[in-house]
């Protein structure tokens, strides 16, 4: 909070920033000594009790403080007479460090919970129970909490008696072995981080911090802490920095970042940005020092979190490297019951490239579960304004590329791709220079040695450069090369490849199963009228020629194809041996100008379509045994209709592999 003066270890008023006048809080000159925060706190509580919540509100405000009445580890009563425990089970902190979905929980100013005038930390206890108890979070978005960051102003006056109450609540985190960071706000301390001993440092200094998982180091003065935790399969740094850094503090923070040059960094402190009341944040006077001396020149810092001011807000600034830094202020002490232990969840999803933010009170959720909400609490169970519930899109690989680039996957030898059952394997990384044409006499060798080589076929009248070499490739493709097909239909033109007339694979019926897989990319200039319903892989011979005349048969279409619709949906369409019609499977809509891996797998009965190793949801369940063949060639990039090529693929095709058995996703070429 910035509306009351900062205090030192003796509870005497410290410096008050100018923002206090803006929010209507008392000036230093208006009140003196220890009565300042206490008087304002009493005013707050009276106001909350007077705003129409009836007997329930009066009971809430008049309840016996949990930790003032009971010792740690004893049953306590919450404001509604319910028995709770301040314990958390020992050693229950077990986040999944490899899961790409994880949560960092932020707890802003709790000073009204730990105030000499009213020590009542039940809301904070409820928040800690939520963080520590997986059963309370089951089925929600916070199942994998990896860190809890407190943003300062733990207490209201920085008094030893207030920390005596606070430490018992934070013992819950210690007993569970939780990874958390605490920092000092202006109501915890005065002056900068060279102030020396204080009750805050006695309670939350290095001796305590070093017992938390992920603890890395503390500044020599003890007021600044570094944690390094693992989440999403990588390591992250979180700095818990004092409310006022000295030059020594800035030097320490810069050095600890420099000593860990590949780690993305989250900075938490009590003050950096303020809000204009409309959700727009800007650097405070001290925040400008933080930006200039620490943030802007450390590209690793991508997110900063602070409390102190209210209401919440956020902004994005460009650092010296030209990259985004997200700066957020979160503080709810001005709301009902001093913020009601409100927490904010930063839900990282590395797969989606998003951080989803939600703000809520676990304590009020507990009350709601018991149907014990009063009128005011009911409004605070979850905050959904644009500054309390929102998402940030971050391409993490791109954002961190300047200091932690993802190394490209090296090409893999062809022999490693020849899993048992491989009938044909084609790759295009040993052709001519990128951009050059595929020559008319080119033969693409089948790397299995089975003789299923590919030869070039060109539609008469096709323009030059219909098929060219490229070193572009899917990042997980074994061979670092591909072919660019410049084909179309309506009218048809282009060049494609097909197996030799006597290739063994032409006769294959795949009666015991199969796996067809390939890499492809559709360019941005894909035209649904010219390029829709083209095929990456197909088989010569029509359904009618194969004797397929069931209700789902189309006489003129090929007996097998992996195609793209005009909307860029994958379609597997094939004629099994045991059916008179076709079996099909579809994908979702695929983005253009992006590499994809497709696999169609059959175990001898059921066919499944996979996109990027993920099974699609629209696959048939009817038995499909084997594949019809007229002993005719396979085509790569060509599509037959009624015995003639009617469409040539427009896009890029990478490695292609065909096996005579069902492979698991872990055996696919992109695995």
C-alpha cells in the first residue's frame, strides 16, 4: 500500500510517496507515530462492516483471529466458526517440472491481514491451502503450481508481533516444502536495502529462503533473493527484490542475471508501475530507476510484477534489444476485507504460447462452497475485469532466442529411419542446389533398398520451375531438404513423382496394417479454386476399376489418397479390402505457410489419422482391413480422376515413409 507511511522495525513512520495524496489516504502530518496505520485500518474495517452485509458481515469482522487465538498446528476457527488447520502436510509440494502448462501464483499486499490492530490471517491461510492442496485445484487450471511470489507489504507496521503472526502462516509453505519468494514493501521496512536488521529480515531473511526449493542466492544485505525453478522443461529465474534497491542491490541483481545468461527472468518487487485507474500502467519515479538500472538492458527480463499501488494495470515496454517486457501491477487491499487474501494465477502454456491470468480469492471460494457468503464477499469471489482476467500471447522460443536460442534439430541418418516394416523411404536432402529445377531424368532412390524408386512425370504444357529443390524443412524432419511443387488444377499443370511401374510396393495390399507418413507445407498463396482437393500421396487406379461400388464409393476417384480440401483440411480416403466403399478420416483446418506432419496408421482393423503426432478426433471406427490395389504406381504430388491426372500439388513435401505395420506416435519420423 502506498497510502500510509512506510515504517521501519520500530513501527515509526517512514517516507511517504506523493501518490498518497492522490488516493485520499492520510498524510504523515495528519497522524503521528504508530497510530497512523492503525487508525486508517480501523476506519477501513468500520466502513466494511457498515456497508450492508447484516449479521454475517458483523460476524466476519468480529471473529477471533486464527493465529492470535491458537498456536501453530492447532485447530482454528475461521470467521464463520468453521474449524481449520494452519498445518499443510509435510513434503506435499510436487509440481511437474516438465509439463508445458504450469502456474506461478502471485500474492500482493497482505498488510491488513497482519496488522497490530487486527491480526486475522484466515484469508491468507485459505490461499496457501489452495496453493498447497492438489485436491482443491483438481480439474482446474492451476493443477501444476510451481512457485508462489509475495509482492511485499507482508505486514502493516513492520512490527515483530505482526511478523510473529505472519511466520506461523508461512510455516504452512515451509512444512509442505513449497517454492516461494517474499520481499519487503514500504510497510515492512524503511530506507533502502542497506538498512540493516529489521523484524522483516529476522523473519524472511536468507536463513529461511535457503530452505525453499529452487533457492539460488541472496544479496549480502539479505533483502534480495534469487530462486531458479524448473517448469515447462526449462529453468526460470525469479528475483524477489526489495522495495528500494541501493546501488549495491542493483549491482547484485545485474550480476546474478549475468551469471545465468540463458535463463528467462521474472522480476517481482513492491513498486515499478502505477495505474491510471483505467488499467493503463506507467513507470513510477522509482520504477524509472528500476527500468534504467536493471530491466531495459537485461533482455532476459520479460515480465515484472509489483503491488503497492492500486487499482491494477499493465503495460508493455520495449527494452534495449527491441523486445517486449510486460509490466503488471496487482493489489487488492483497497477491496473488501483488505483484499480477502486475493491471489493472481499466471498460467503459462508453452504449447499455446500464452500466459492466462486469473484473479480470485480462495477464502471466498471456501465460503461459497459452504453457502456462507455475505453480500460483499459474493462480489469478490473472482475478478473478471480486463486488468484482472486476461491473456498475454508470447512466442517463448522467439522471445528468448536472443539469450537462449533453441538449437535446430540435426539431420538424422536415413538408416535410423528404417524401422522394422519400412517398405519405402524417400527424402530430398541430396539433390541439386536449393531453388534449382528437378531434372527430367532424376530418380529419387528408395532408401530402404527395396527398389521403390521415384521418377519424374510432368503434365504437358507445364511452365518452367514446376518442381524445385529446397533446403526448407520441418524442424523435426530427419532429412533437411524438400521439394517445392508448383502445380494446380483447373487447368491442370505441374510436375509430380511416381514409383516405377514394377516397384514392389505397387502390389502391396497392407492386409496386416500400415503407416503412411510425410511432412508438408502449404504456401500463403494457396488458392482453393486452383489448389483444393490436391494430393500429397495417392495411388493410381480408380474405385470402379477396383470393383468398389458400395454406397460410399465414388467411381472416378483414386483407391488411396492423402489430400487437402479447398479449406486446407487433411483427408484420408482409401478403399479397404473388406469394404465395398471408402473409409475416410479428416483433420481440423490447417494453417498455411506452416510445416505439418501427417501419419495414417492402421493396425489391421482400425485406421487413425495423426497430425503432428496427435490423434485427430474425427476418425472412423468401422473395421478397415488392407488396401485395394490394381498393382499400379504410387504418386507423390499427383492426383488422378477417372484415369488421368487432374490436379498437381501446390506446396512443399519433405520426407515420406511407408511401413507395413502400425507404428506408435513415438516411432513417427517427427518423434
